[in-house]
C-alpha cells in the first residue's frame, strides 16, 4: 500500500482568484484530483512542506484546507490513482513533443526558404532552453514513470540535432560572407 498526501479544501466562491490560485499551485506540484476539492500527491516530506505552506496562504485568505496522510484500503484504488498521475504526465510529455515538432518544422521551413540567420539561431536556442526547463519541471513530478518520458526525451534530442544542423549551416554561410578584406587602415 502506498501512503498519500491528501488535500481537501473549501474556499469562498468570491473572489475566485483564491480558488484558481490554489488549483494552479496544486497542479504545479503535480496533484491529481480524486474529487472536486480533493487532491492527492505522493507522501514526501518536500511535498508536505510545500502543501503546508500553501495551506497557510489559503487559510489566511479565508479558505479551509485539510492536509493528511492516507492509504487506500483497496489496492485497485492505488493503481487507479497512479494511472491518473501517469496520464497527467503523459499529457505534459505530449506537449513537449508538440513543441519540439513545431521547432523542427520551423527549422525545416527556414531551410527551405534558405533563410539562415543568427537571429533564428537565437530563437532556436531560447526555445530549446524553455523546452529543457519545462521538461525538468515535468520530470520532477513524474513519480510513477509515465511512458511518455522516453518519447519526449527523444523529440528533444531530435530538435537539438536539427538546431545544430541549422546552426552549422548559418555559420558556414555567414563565415564566407564575413571573410572579406578590410582596407589596411580599418584593421586593428
């Protein structure tokens, strides 16, 4: 049997920002909702500390939050909750795959147009950095080894390879353009 961190809450209907804030924070932690206003996370000391800090924020805003440790009586419930965690992470990984495919598509289009610029390299590097940070956040809350991890990691590697190829082509082309003779008085 698995030990879970259970979070139940009631917050005033207005202002809705408290409810939205709490929902968003629990989703950022990777929580799975088992019912409306009832979420679970794997029981870890780190998650417990984060949830207790969140509880303090919500309670100070007029909400009610209960936090506890629990075990399901039926092992099948554990399995269903674990499957829900994996499904959520797979959805996150699918988004990573989509972003990588968009990046590769964009690089292919720029190549077809023969648009090889340093500005495009910067855009690609920025996008790859964003994707890597996003992947790190997903992996940090992938407690049950969702199957989409491998596919997302492969698409990141594919996007990096495609970006490297594009960068090499820009450098090859721009290298020739920059290789000009300057008058002697302009050199230093």
